[in-house]
C-alpha cells in the first residue's frame, strides 16, 4: 500500500528544489524545473525523478584481505574525492582514507564500517566500506540493511572463502542486488574462471563474466568489455587514463565464446532477451546492457567484473557497472510497519514527496557528541526540523546535518529520500525510526547475532572508574553485539562479544581513547543450559513471621521446546478457573524467567525451555506477587534436576587453509580439539579444511596453527550454533563450577 501523496504547495516545492540546489548536490546542477501553477502533480512528479535516478547507495563487502578498502581508496581517487592514493598498510604512515582509526591503520584491517560519497559521471554514489573479519559482522549487517546494492569482492587466488559465503548470506537476507568483482588478477596463481565456477557452486550465484582479462599475473594488461566489445587499457602513473581500443586478434574466439555464455545466462532469467536470443537476432550492446540491469535489479543475475585495485586496473569500468546495473533508491522496495494499524506492512514510495521516514542504523561517538547515521527512506529532512523518534515517542530538533567522508564532515542544509546522512546531538539507539510526526512507521530491525565469548575486565586504578564505565556505555550503544554485564557472584564486570579479536580491540580502544588501563581475565565461553525431558513441579511457598505472611503454590511442568523453535523461553498458563488470581500470573512468569537466568549445573542461562502452569493455590490474605515469584523460582530449582539438564557450548565453523604437506598434522590437531571435519577440498598446493569445533577448544589456535605449518596456515571461524557437550566435559565443567563456588564461600 503506497502512502498517500499530498500535493504540496507550489511555494514549498520551489523552496525545496532551490534548497536542494544549494546543497551543491552534483545531481541537481543544470536540472531545469518548470513550475506550472495549473498542474502541481506534474511539477511534483518531475522535480525529484532525475536526481533519484542518478543516486546509488552501495556497500563493499568481502572476505578478509580481498581488497575492499584498497578498492574504495581507488574509487575515491578516480572520482576526485581524494588527490593521492595511500595503501592500507602504507609505509608512508598515512594509511587508507576509509581506515580513519589509528588501530585500523596499525593492524591493516577495517574495524568500523565507514561512509563516504563521490560523484562519477554526474551520478552521486554513497559508499559504505565494511570490515571482513567475522568478529565485526554487525558492521556488515547494518550496512547491508540500509543499502540498495553491493559489490561482493572476491580474491582471484583465494576464491570463495568462508567469509565470502557469510556476507553473501547477509546480502540475501536483506535482498540486496549485487555485482561481483574478482580482484588481484596481478597476483601469482590468479584464476578468475575458477573463482567464477566457485561462485556458481558454493554461493549458488546465477552469474557470468561481463569482462575478460587481457593476460594474467605479471602479464595482466587490461580488460575486454563483453557488452560493448571494446578492449580497455589503463595508462598513467595511477591508471587514471582509460584507453579504449579494438579487441586483440588473438582473443576474438575467447571473447565470442564468453559473450555467448553471458547472453545465454541472462536470457535464462530475462524473457525479452531470451526472445531475441532464440530467434537468432543479433543482440546489440544496448539491449544486452538493459537485460543485465533488469536481471540484476530483480536479483536473478550477478554480473562479474574483474581487475586489480592495487595495480589500478579495472576500477573505472566497475564504477560504470555500478551505475549501469545496480538499482537507484526508487527501484528497491522498502517496507515499514504502521504502528497505528497493528504493525501492518506499508510499502514506502522511496521519494522525497512522502512523509519523512528515516532509520538510525549506526551510532558513533564523535568529537562533538553522538553522531547518528541515518538512511532516509522517504521525505526530506532539514536542519532545524523537529523529528519524532517513533520507538521512544520523543520529539527532537535536528541541530546539525552532515554528509560523511570517512571521519570528515560536510555540513548540509537538507537531505532527501535515498540519501545517507548523519545528525548530531540526537539521543537514540541503533535501529530507531524517525518520522516527521504525520505517520507512526517503524522500519524492521536488523539481525543481531548473540555474543559467544566473554572476558572479566576491571580498571587498574580506582580513580579511572568513571572513564571506564563511560567507555563501556558508549561501546554498548555503538555496537549491539558488544554486551556488558555484572557477574552476580564475583561482582566482576563481564564484557561479551563475537570473538577474541573483537574484545581485544575494545580493550585497546578503552586504553587509547579513554586513557584507562584495564586488567583482563581469561576469555570465557558463553555456555548455555537446557532440559532434555519433561519434569513436573508442585511447590508451596509458605512463610509466617508475624504480620502478613507469604503464601503461594504453583503446579505444572517444564519441557524442552520443539526443535527449530524461534523463542528461547516460553511460559503458558493453562489454569482453568481462578485457582490463582490472574493478577499474580505475570509475577509467576517473571519468577520462572529469573530462575532460568542461571541453571544449577554451571550457573549459565537456561534456553529452549517451556514452562506450563496447570494448577496452584492462593491465600486470601497472605498471597502476594513476591510470594508467587519466589514460589516460581523455587519450583524451577526443585524440578530442574529431574528434567535431565545438559550444557550447551558454542560450536564454531572453522575454515583453515594450509599446504597439503601439513594436512595430517592439522587434521590430527582438530580431532584432538574434539572437532568434526565436514569438508576437505584441494586448492592448488593447499588443503582447505572445514570443521565444526567447540569454541572452548579454540583459544590460542592461531599460534599453534602457525607452529604446525611453519607460519603458512591461516584460518577463519564464525559462530555456528550451541550444541550439547559430551558427558565427560559436562562432568568436568560442573565439578569446576562447584569447586569455584566452594572456594568463594569458604
């Protein structure tokens, strides 16, 4: 259901269009507007159409070290946003533009996604460069949530790796149309055709190359465009001069074969091209380009580009491909939930003429306070406007509106649908929706994975406690996968996150940005507990100590939730009649929930459990909410052992690559760590092993893998699931827990 479009007064439209012109948007220069008082609808339909069609919001995602940040650096250079190129691990000490944190420059990795914008051939392109490490997966997740298209970068030597599969899965989750870019064609062992076949088999991509490289490795000279049938060479000190020539004679047969393959693949998913292809009509460059665009926007096809960002080859044609094949904001359908109509789905028009709808997808603590990144889905936002946070109901004034270029800002007066901007001084959480107050829409939230690892952390000096808690509060607001809790027994502060690197980076940031030295305990794994069979409970809580007593009786049973259930805790009241007055039921549920926060095996939360209340009793005078809450807590503890509880541990999907000669040693070591090998592939001289290994057995693995493989092995891991531990491990964990408890109490 499209939102109703009210015809704004001519004066408003004129101020809006002239204000848009003053934001020095390259899209609006030279765009003539004719205002006709007689036909406001015509005016309304035309003024925003061209700027919207000339806008692209893209993200760059890939496996670690595939060249995302290097590619973004080249894009910024060719579009004139930066005037000299710096390498990610540059010897000049400057580092890439998009890696603005000192830590990023030192380690040569991207930690935070960074936003920027540039202009290419009169189109405005908003770009978000995302991290590759699985520990920072939320950065990729929230970038893809707000983008209209993406570039999936693949390494021509490494091919489709574990993290490539993860980011591709994230792109599917948010229905993001994408183009693929096979990078590093200048490296030894580069084989783009192998990578293309891996993308088809491992990622199930319906894809084909739109370019053919001229030479590979040291001989890589340029590219042949299969759509335009031209050869492109990149001259100049930084490859800035693109020279189009005729296709080399020795490549004509290969080009003809690959072009036919491209046409076949696209015609399988595009009826218009299929018609021309089956009737043997000659297919023009223009009609092939249109067909590729239709199929890409519909997410039925993925065009594959090639090049070497580091050697400055193939980046400009990739930019052309982004303009030609990826959608503009109005071609992507976005939905909101109408809070006034019981969360009914509403399709947003994606144009500047509707009511304002914007999503806060990322928060950052800047020099001037909290910086909130907004993606505007509909309407216009102006500096000085009042906007409403639908999630909290608060009315907020927009004090300052900026466009981001990595860590630099450019003040603007207003921004319209389809743009990504940032505002200052707006108090909100990640995932909040803002409107102008005329509608109560909320955008659907992001998928936030559960943290898998914890550390105990405390400041070295007592004086720095204030700064320490300030740092933890800020990081929690910025990163939904970073959690801070208090261990009720030891009183220690516990931080949880997605892995060792994730937590290390935050400890380091506390030291650098807040000047607080912290001591860190040994990493702890986030175990869970669950029940395996049904167990009855019947508990009476009765206390008489002069004055009003306490009385509450609860009967029922606990049982495991069915497999594949989306919730982790369910409570059901099946009492018929008024054995327990209904006003006490929420207190009983609260009691069971509280009891499930720490199981009696090792004190970790209990998951996948259903509590059913079937009967009970209340006292006319002595029953209270507290009595029933306590009755529920004790009832849970009473029946927990009978429900045969088990401990669940996080199991990681580990992918490691090592020379074949070390395969035996590496697999032996995985077996020793109680891992299960699920795949073993050959990739040139290397073995690629996929295994499921308990996280508890993976600490310090990078060091031991290096020593086993003479420094030639590498691995990546990501969370897969929580699964039951073996009987002996359970016994060991329970005994350790009991011993620690006894030591604390003595």
